[in-house]
């Protein structure tokens, strides 16, 4: 039985606790920590946990009973708490984004290497059936070469969203919608296609005047043999997410859609029914995942702790997503295309120099310690 400590008892902590509870054969949440003690108390009562309350994470980390922690803190704290936890011999599952900078990611990866403890970064959409099916289809090559893909990370957040004290600041949140929301899709992009050669981006804040950071942006990634277009928005009503992938032998999309064309003698298209049906059958023949989202990722984290399987989203996988964000920010500031990788002497490797380089779209004037509700949406219908 893996004993779990939850650090940060805000909105996402509840999702972690529900997953650990559903996996109760192998995990037990034994401690919850928040500087607002009443939030930790509240979660323990709401989830009927037999757990100790802490208001200081260092005390939770000193608790010898605890084997592993879920870090559900604001992004600015992910690195420092993860490094201490790993040094104290705890396995770490850290919420997205992995950290505020690549330099912080590297410190976390090194702490995991030295301690021999597992570091995993939440990226729950990797564990969704539609994405798993599309990945499988690319792996077996049914589309032929991929030449173009389009990712849409379209969310909506009201003005009040940025009133939370750590939200909408380069210092605390380390970015806007690319850092906070598009990370889910950037993770899927490098999972499907690997790392690009270059990126060209533009971004702005068009609605949220209590945030220093972007709420809308566009990026085009150049892979040499394909281009990937990426739209990231917090101003799009509803929650619309999508990927379309154009290959030599057909086009597939999430939410699921498929088409295949072949050329008439004049180059104009006609539908290739046999190929479309082949792609349709392949997609549906790939089984549904037994667990999805946080449940699936936390199950992988627990199995990795028990040495039953490798951790899927380890530190270096989490770092790649942050490197994509830093490339996007670099290009948006310079107005030119940015060539990967981000070097260790690049201003976008370290947080202080990245923050200094970024424009403040607006001044954050309002700040609240807590909202009256912790209800959130996770985009969990992604791809359905
Ligand atoms: N995977 C997802 O889909 C998803 C969704 C939402 C949030 N998140 C991520 O989860 C993290 C937390 O987000 P949230 O929405 O739960 O934020 P939140 O503000 O609701 O919760 C964070 C909690 O940390 C507590 N805290 C702050 N400093 C602390 C300290 N020093 N010691 C102990 N507790 C402290 C706060 O009081 C708060 O209760 C962020 O990184 C966010 O990006 C991920």
C-alpha cells in the first residue's frame, strides 16, 4: 500500500484524492497539507479520509509514513517542493506545468536521478482513448507520412478567473494560456510527432485585463517534413479541443472524423471509400483504455513505484512540453522564428530572465486568497 501526501488542497487536489480513492487497493491518502488549514480539513471531511492535516509541507515531507506526494500547488512552487520531496525520499507526482522554467525542470530531473525516486508530471490527456488510438494509428503507419496537423486548444475563462492571487502573473503562474492550458496539447504534440525544429508564434491578451500574460496565441511548428499549426485561446466560449492530422493516405481528426481522397486524372479529388473504411475500422478496432485521465496516470504512477511498469510521463517528457512553451514565448517576443533546443545560456532557460523578457499585457490589480467555489472543468471530454 503506497501512502500518499497531498500538498495543496485547492481545486485539483480533489481530483487526485478521488483517483487515489478509486485505486484504494494500492494507495491510501494519509496526509493533506495547505497553508489554509481549513481547506485541508475541508477536503479530508468531504472525502471521508483518515488523514493527518498539515499547514507546512516540510512537516508533511518529514512524516516517515508517507511514500509519495501529489504536488497540487501553484506552478511557481512545483520545483522547490518537488526537489525537497525527492531529497527526502518521496516519489513525486507534480501537476502541470512541470515548473516555471527549464532550469527548474533540470533541477527536478537531477533530484529524481540522485534519489532514485520517481518523478512524474501530470498530463492526463495522454491517457484518453481517442488520443491513444490516434497514436497507435500513427505508430503502425496507416496514414503514411504526416504532412500537416492542426491543434486547437480552445477554452473560455471569465474575468474573475485571474483574481486568484497566483493567477495571471509571470512571476507566479509563469505564463498565460500556453503555459496553463495548451500544455495539455503541446504534450500530445511531442508525444505524436517528437520535437519540432523551429517555431514561429504571435500572442496577445485581448480580454483578460487582470492578467499580465497571454489569453490568445498562435504558433506554427516546423518539423522539416511537416508543419503543425497550434491555436491556444481562453476567449473561446465552451470547451472545444481538437486535432486534425493530414497524412499521405488520409486525414483523421479528434473528435473522431476521417476522410480519404484519391486523385482523378486531372488531380481533382474523389473519395477513396476503401481507404476511408480501412481507417475507420482501424480506429474502432483499437480497444478503449481501461482507465482514463487522472485515474490512469495515477495508476501508472503507483505501478511505477511498485516497479510493475515504467512511468509514462517522466521528468524529461514533462520538460519537453515546457521547452515548447519557452520556444513559443521566445519567438513571440523576438518576432522571428525560434530554433530548438533552448540552450542553457538562452534568456528563456531561466525564470528570472524569461520573466524580464516578457511583455506585461495588463497590470494585475485585483487579488483574492481563495474563491468561494473550487469547482473546475478539466476538459475531460477532450476528443469525445
Ligand atoms: N491537470 C489539470 O487539468 C489541472 C487543472 C487545474 C489545475 N491544475 C494545476 O494544479 C495546480 C494547482 O491548481 P489549483 O487550481 O488546484 O490551484 P488552487 O489555488 O485552487 O490550489 C492550490 C492550493 O495550494 C495552496 N498553497 C499555496 N501555497 C502553499 C504552501 N506553501 N503550502 C501548502 N499549500 C499551499 C493554496 O492555499 C491552495 O489551496 C496548478 O499547477 C494548476 O496548473 C491542473
